[in-house]
């Protein structure tokens, strides 16, 4: 079983406009989704045929509605209730642009976090792979993901961590290491104090290998947008190049990539298959107007076009 964690979920509301008119009325038809990075991972894993369970924190009327949306999507879920109201996030697609309005979300009380930690330990003990995705809500210390990594690893589950900023830094400083981290090129440059480009893969590899924070993490993957990604796995380095596509909605492509990693790692796939699967999922999501959804009828075409080369 694959367990996905979304600590700060949202009702994602998508508006499609030919033109966004500032300081005037814009009439829209909303598309509402049970959102948050972990929920995007969950929906993709369902498409891939995995046994997946979603967990996290839900509260208020929006939380109840979000549970209904998950049920409608067929996503099994076991969330911990909180007093605060689950947030709403807006995604406005207009004139080839994407404008997002993201609420910060509710404040989490210590007792609520304690209840979730107990729930997580119970669920992680039944999981083969755990994904931890996205931001932490208000009231939760940046080191909390590191705590969850330790709980899951001690239970025998492999943890895929997809976060950034202080929570990623805290996890890298911890003695308990996840199976995989997936910063993008901007984030890795921020962590390392470097200015690497997509052409500096060898130098990036050397710098990561010399940084003790990444020691003990089997998979370090750096995503590079349209240029694909580089993956470092237990001393081996790979470059994954992806085909050019007509992107329809790139939101959730990083989450879909994590789903691909989780699917392949849970299946015990070899390194090349792991990278091809993950990159294929990211591309297929960008080709679909729905967030966290793959254009499955083009799987073979895209998968066979992803080129993974060992460096």
C-alpha cells in the first residue's frame, strides 16, 4: 500500500477565462477538486492501479466537502479532523497564463498535531511507500516532516519527500533520511548556494556527493522543467530527457512525477524504469486539463520517448 500525506489540503477551484478583465466582472464556471499535492499524487496512483490511501488534516464545512470530493474520485481517505476550516485555492487560467490565489490555511493546535502523529504511525506501519508532499500548515514546526520520516522509516516504509524551504532543510539535517527528495533546480541552487544551470550536471553531481546533508538519501532527483531531470541513486547518475509536448495544464505535474516514483519504487523497478515512469507521469499530467490526471492513452508514446542516459 502507498500512503500519501497532505498536511495542508485545499479545495482547488479552477477558472478558465479567455481574458482576465481587471477591475471588472469576470463570469466563470468553476471546476472544484480535492486539492493539495498529496491528493494529486493519490489520483495518479489510482490511474496506475496502485492500492493508495490518503491522509492528512481536514476541518470545517470545506473539509467535509473535500471528503465528499475524494469519495467521488474513488480516493480512499483517513484524515484527522481539526477545528479550523480547510482552505480554498484559486487557479485562474487566462490568455496562456496561470494566476494562483492560495489561502494560507488553518492554524493547527498541538493536540490536533499529536492526534495526527498517532494516526500517521498507525497507517505508516501498513504502508510500503509513503509520500510527504507540500507545505506544512500554520502551527506546525518546520522539523515535523523529519519526525514523520523517522516514524515511517522505523516502520519499514520508504519515504518520498517533496517539499521545499525550511521543512526540506530540516529533513536534510535530520539523522532519519527519506528514500527520495525531489527539489527543482532553483531550490537546489538555494540549498547549495550555487547557480547551476541545466548544462552543469557533472558539477551538480560532485557538489551533492560532497554535501553531508544528502548522504544516506538513496534517490536525489533534481527536476529541470522542460529540460527533464537528473537523478542520483546510490552513486550512479542519470539524465532524463523528455519529449516536447503541447502543455494544457502543468499544475500537478511535479506531484504526478512523485506518483510515478512511488509506483515504480513500490514495484521494485530498476533505476532506468523508475526515472522513465516518473518523467512520463509528469508529462502526461501536463497534457491533461485536469490536475493530477494522466492522459493514459498516450502512455506508450511518451514513455518510449523519455530517454534516460547514465552519466
